């Protein structure tokens, strides 16, 4: 399956995005298609063996839209700026002619006081001149709004009307009826001058263009986070090249021209252009952009450096490893872009409604106009002063068309998601999809992995207990470190670091084997260690209590010491050696890993939000309870093997709800972890949260990535989700509510009970402002403080 993102041109409302999405989903070989009106992008997954990308693009064109060739982000930014500039120009033109048009149309009707008015345009004295003046003023308005007609009528003919179609039909009806009355004036029917609706068409176009301009500007503001991230990267890089005389020289080139393997020079105060490995020089690099840590990180040959981080002091030379879209910064930008283009499940209702919205509105407008015309013609209802049944019905027809607003429905969800994911990125919270953003707000339980997530992940040896006189403390440590040398486990690394700190040499091992979640076994040459065991090869076991019990090692002699260590929050690692009489316990090496500074505060904040917390670990129960007690965690899941973490997450999901979840309903569970062995649990959780220091596998499996490894970001992410969901619900409420109330009023509901008749101009103003209000409400999320 191939995944692709297409930029779609020509979409103006939710009905457009629904039409493109429907056209794409019909294609053979199309696995999925999601079109986002806010980002103007279509995210598709298709079978390249069944359908070509060119055929997919052709389907978009047949639907009445265009596919904009993939351009650089700068080109995309310029395209949107040109679009806003064009809309502003069109609005200024339309407003410049609509204002005097409205003036000359309204002033003759005002009888209470007198306003300046040219005598040559007096409608009752010079009706034809007056009518032609209005026609001359409305023509520039129609030209400024030409896109409503060039897009609206073709979509109507294709039986897929959109918002442009509503505006096109409504204003065309007003202009056509007015042109008919100009003909009547030329025939001597001077009373027809009272039936001109040019100002209605002109002002509607101006107001809609104003709404479109404000909407485009607001949509541009929703993606400011992407712009800020893109601005972090430098535009050029200095590479080392060997000249004809064999001398190396520095050459400045565009960063896009950097190739893997190039040697790049970064001077003090400059930004690092791409990811790479230091080959020469030492310096401190400010990596706050990635890690959130304010202290610069020392770099020396062999260390990794990342694009957009800042070289604080000293000159660094490094070999480019990842360039272009492969850099860490580019991956972050792509993650945010993908999230902004995704849909949340809550948007499904709006999508369904938008697909049927415009045809239904057209039907309501026709039905309402016809019904009022018939009723007025039969004398069943009183006509407004000076109106004929046809004018009365036309007013109803136009008002219904222009007040309907599918845009507000279509923008309600994606704009909120765009702002929220962008704001999250500013805080180092990368939300990978709209679905993850929505689900995070429903979380009732958060499970934390212990090592590296709740704790610093840098454990240290605290105690060494020996047993049976087999080894002295340093010898026990030396043997354990030799065995753990090939281990990737944080506790094993702590033992190796302590041995190196004490200057102990590591011994060669044989037959190394790691048993996940339990320990390791290996062998040492008997004459290589100081032990009373007389064997040519000494088998070793290092691991937890469960491992020793499985291998039949008697550890009763160390129970008291082990319990004391565990109650202090330390992890006891047992070491057993084999001899002529079998495996014997030799001692315990205790390792402690301190809690992160942010852990307790994060747990307290989750509790204040009514969210239950749990900790999962392979540690023994006593050690786990001690650490959980220190952190303030509610539940402890101890002695859990890595492969069983996902099962524990599933078991919690199936429990009856608590802490905010209704009884009888499963919990919504989030899992926060950072290791390779956390990937299945991250995938099983309703929302997986990977800390930024975690492995690529863990990050890939998660729905949310915390770049700064700060656990305070866990409640912040959940809070951002809750705020976003609340904003989306508000947007949908107002969008549905606006149309639910506005369309019946425009159809004459109030007039039926003796109230006023809605003027189409006010209907247009209300429609324009509905979209702007939805966008403005979404932009309030920019004030989110975490």
C-alpha cells in the first residue's frame, strides 16, 4: 500500500471536501481517503498495483477541483499569501462599489430624514437612469465574485452543489429579476423601479468576500506552529571541499544541497543545518528545541548533533548523516502536518451532514419560495408593503440560500485540531492524529512504565550484600559487571558503571543469554575469579527473585536483607554461582533509580483531574510499592514480564469504570513508556504516550510523543485534549444551531407569526460571520498554557 498527501485546489466549503472524498473512495484500489477542508489536503492510502497516482489526480479533476503539484513549504506559504492578497483585493473592489450601490438603493426609501442624493438619479423622475446606475455599480461586484459563478454553477450541473452554488443561484436570481424590471421600465412600467434587487446581490457578494478573507487569514493563523518550526532550520550550510591544490576550503551552499557524507563546519552561535556525527572539535550545543533542557550538551567526536540546534561555543566539524526530510526536525514537522490533516471521530457527524447539506438547502429554498408565492397569490397571507407575490417569494428564496452555511460545519473540527496540535508542538507535545487527540480527553487511567519513564533511567548501585563467603564485595561486583557487559538493561548498565568507577577490570564471559524480564545467564572461567569453587567453568545467574526460584536457587538466607532493600525502593539483583554441589546464592547487588523531578507533580495533577494512576514494572512487589508510594501512584502492577505488559493494559481496559468512567463501561487507558519492550503496550492502550528519549519503535507505536521527557506533559496533553474537545463541541453546537435557527427564519417562520421578514443582506452577513466565529473560537486554543 502507498501513502500520499495531495494538495487540493478549488475547495470552498465542507460540501466540496465531502465531494472530493466521495470521488476518491469510489476508486478501485483505494484503501482510505480523508479530505481536510482546513488544510486543503487529501490523505490517501492506495494499492499502486491496482491504480496509479495519475488516475487518482484525474478523479479529483473530474470532480471539479485541481491537484496542486507538491511544492516546497516556502512555495506553499507564498501560494496561501497570494490567495489572501487576492481575496483582499476582490473584497475591496466589491465593497467599493457595493457601498454606493446600497446608498442609492436605500436613501430614497428613507422618509424620516433627508440625506444627500443626486437629483439626476431620482428614481421616480429618472427611473431608467437610476436603474442603469445600479446595474453599472453591481457589475464590478459580480466580477469580483466571479469564482462563485465559475465554481458554483458547474458543481450544480454535476449535481454536487456547494456553498458557491448557493451564492451563485441567490445572487443570479436577484440580478436576473432586476434586469427583467429594467426591461419593464423601458416598456413604460416605471413602478418596476421599486423592484430592483441589484443592491442585494452586490452587498451579498461583498459580505461573503469579507467572510472568506477573514476565514483565510484565520486559517493561516492556525498553522503558525508549522511556520515557527520551519523557521528554526537554517537556510545554508558551510561544507568542507578539497580544492585543486589539495587545500580544504569552506563553501556555503543551500541546506537543501547538503548530501549524506558531506563534512559540515558549524561556528559558535550558528545553527546546525542537518543531523550528523561529530568528527572534529568539541563544543556545547543548545538542544532545548528537541529536549526542552536549558543546559547545553557537551559534544565531542562520535556524538550526534541535530538540525536546528545551536552551537554555543567552539568550532564543530561533523559528517552529515540525515538530510532533508530525514532530519529529526523534518520528522517533527511532518508529524504535526499529518496530525493537522487528520480527522477526529467526532467530525463524522459533521461530514455526513455536510454531504447532504447544500442539496437539502436548495430544496428548502425552492419549497419555501413556491409555498409563499402560492399563499400570497391566493391572498392567504398579507404581503409586505410594496411587494408583489413574486418579489416576496424571491426574497424568501434568496435569504434561505445565502444564510445557509456548510463552511461553519466543515471548519468546526479541523480548525480546532490544527490549533491544538500546533500548540502542543510548541510545548513539545507531538499529537500524531486527530483520533489520538480526541481519545486523550476521555482517559480515566494512566499506566506508567517505571524505569526511564517515572524514574530518571540512570540507576546507581547502592548496596552489595555477600553470602556464604564465596566472594568479597568487589569480586561480586566484578563478576556481575563482567556478565552484564553485554546487557542493554538499565540496571545492568548501572552495575558496569559502578565497576568502572571502582577501577575493576571486566572478565571474559561465555555463553551469554538474556532472559527478558528475569535476568541473564553466562559462564566464567573458574581460574579467572577469586572463589573457593573448584570448577573449570563457573556458570552464573544474575536476576530477580522469580528467576532464582525458577532455577531452584535457595535465597532464604538473603530474605531479610532483600526485604529491607525493597522497602527502601531499591531493586535487589541476585547473583548465584555454580559449583560441584549445584547453584548457590552468592549475594545481592542493590540498584536504585531516583524518580524524575516532574513525576510527583504530574501524578498529583492527574489526581486533581480525576484520573487514576498505575505503575507497571518487572521489579518485585515490595520495591515497586515503595517507589509508587514515593510518587503517589494509586495502583502497582509488579513482577510483570515485558511481553505481558500489553495484556495488563487490556485487563485494565476491560475493568468496570471508575475515576470518571461510568460503571459497566470499560476504562479509557493510556500507557506511558519509552522502551522497545513498551511498544506492544503503547499500541494496546487507547492512547500510547512515548517519552522523547524513547526508542524509535516506542515512538512509532504511540499516539502522543513527549519530546521533553517531562511527565508534566502527560496531564498537559490530556488537558489540551479536553480543551480541544470542548472547543469542537462548541463549534459544532453553534454551527448546527446557527443553521437550525437561521434557515427557518430565512424561510419566513417569524413572518408567519407576524414577525419581520429577513432581508437577504442580513442573511449574507450572518452567514459570513458564522464561519469567522467558528475560526475565532478555535483560535482561543492558542492561549492554552499547558
